[in-house]
């Protein structure tokens, strides 16, 4: 790692995990590219050495990722490490006009470098937790990180030419990864479209059984360290809650398990035993995640007409400004943390200070005032020159 620190050169980073094979996902391999030299680190064996943590958190060395959201989240979750000085080529590609949220590396290599590198994408889903790694896995891992920095450099030149580099880097500096702590939220199951009915159309008995089945499935998956959908398929959860099964064998037959595994037998027995009674006392909360008590019944807060009106104008303002600035909408609001303003405040003012992830802090007040004016009158007073938004913004008061 001292060699990399001495070079002070940008590096490319990629990860391979075992997320689709276990309940508690882990980083199995970390690939680092430095000046076209590639290092493969066996994280299962090494863990997170202090020198590697120092490298990831150093503000002196820029790290380039492709679609860094999950990579940063699992690094934070597993090792309590928050990498700094980041550049995500997937986010930048969208800012430069690509409509896809997850553009493939091959497409970006051809688009920005003019090279066509074929990789066997099925290897991405291979089990990276098995040792020794196969030769084709090693070759795939090396190719995945080889051109990240080169693509980043091409993108930077385009952003600098268009006076958008500072704004993009501000967003990278303020980027917040998702929280990988497992959250038990019944609405998430509906959002995944695995439920066929809306929660309002289900009886309290079915909701209670569904809640209990989900708890049993998660605890069983954790016990056997298997992915939750291996234990009980998502698509079967609601139908199990709506039916009555007399025995474990009936449920096994319904689920279609041909080669019944120990974790299948365990979860089926638990479901039969604990759904015979609907006594709330037998429902035990799992040790992970958030409370399940609000799952049944499902309640949805109804926004006031004034709130709906202001949210509509907030979205219009975000769309207008991001289009004029040639940036992404998330530079002006963060879906995970804000500014989802509580517009029900009687004064019409936000209850908490507004932050804009892609805007320099010295311009926050300017943008917040303009947002408030837009919410009140539907007009914006921001005027943008074709220069770096992080260094020069014209603002005319009308």
C-alpha cells in the first residue's frame, strides 16, 4: 500500500461478493488498478488491514468505482470504513446523457475508449466465496477494474469542457451510501411486486400470519446462512398466509420442494407450529432491523392538499434546475435523506435546513431561497451561466 501512497495516482476499485449465496453477505475479493497494474486482494483471508483502510479513506488518492452504491455500502457495513475522494463512472455516464441507471462496463469502454472487451457476465454471479478461485474468475475480476481510471479521465475532460466538473465532484464528496442493515418493512414486499394484492385488501388475520411467516423466514435464513428467497420464495409468501395447511408435508408439497434441504424442513415446521394460533404473544421480533409492530395493519399517512401542491412544485423546480444546469436531479435532492421537506409546517417553511448534495455549501442559502420562492409563486430567479456551477452562479433578485 505504501507504493500506492507514494504514487499519489488515481486508482480503480471493484469488489466481488457472495451476496446471492448467503444470508450475511461478505466481500470476497477486492480488485485495485494502479497505473494499469492490477492487484487482487483476498478479503476473506485478509479482512481489512489498517493499510488498506488508510488507502480507502485517504483524501489524497482518488478512487474510481463503477456503480459504487453497493460497494460503498458493504464496505461500510462490514468494516465500518467510509471511503473518500470518489468518482463513480456510472453516475457520471448518466450525467453525460445515458438514460440507463446501470450502464454496463462494456458499453462505457466502447463509448469512451473505443475498445471492445468481452467478459462473461455469468461469472459475476459465480460463487466468489469458494477457494481457490478458478482462472476464468481471476481473469474476469482483473478485466472488471482494468479501465475504470481511463474511463474516468475521459469523463473528467468532458465535464471540465462543459463546466460541470466541480458540481459533479461536490456530489461525489457528499455521496451517502445506502444502509445495508436488513430492514423488515412489509411495504418493501409490495414495492418488489411480489404481492398480488394491496395491503388494504387483506384481512387482519392474513396480515398477522404474513408478518409471522416473514419473521420465521428471516430468522431461518440467518440461522442457516442462506438467502431468504432460498428458504421460501418471495412469490409464495402471501399465498402461504392465505391458506391453511394441516401438516408440514402439505406445505412442502405446496412449495414444490423436490430435494428438501434441512433449512426447508426447519422453516416449514416453524410455520406450521407458529401459525396454528394467531396469538400476538407468540410473535417474536427478530434481532435485526426495525420493529415489525406497524406491519399489521398497514397505515398510510395521507398528505394534505397543500402538501401535495408543494411537492408537485418541488419536483418541477428540481427538474427545471437540473435540466438548465445539465446535472442529475439527485444533485438537488437526496432520495435517502432529503430534502424531503415537511411541508405541513404551518408557516410553509422547512422544519430542517435544506442541503443539496451536488451544490457547494456556500450556495445552499441561494438555492434554498429560490426553492421557497418557487413553492410560493412558481417562479425561479436563478440564472446560470455556462460555467462551473460550483464556482460561478449568477443570481438576480426580481
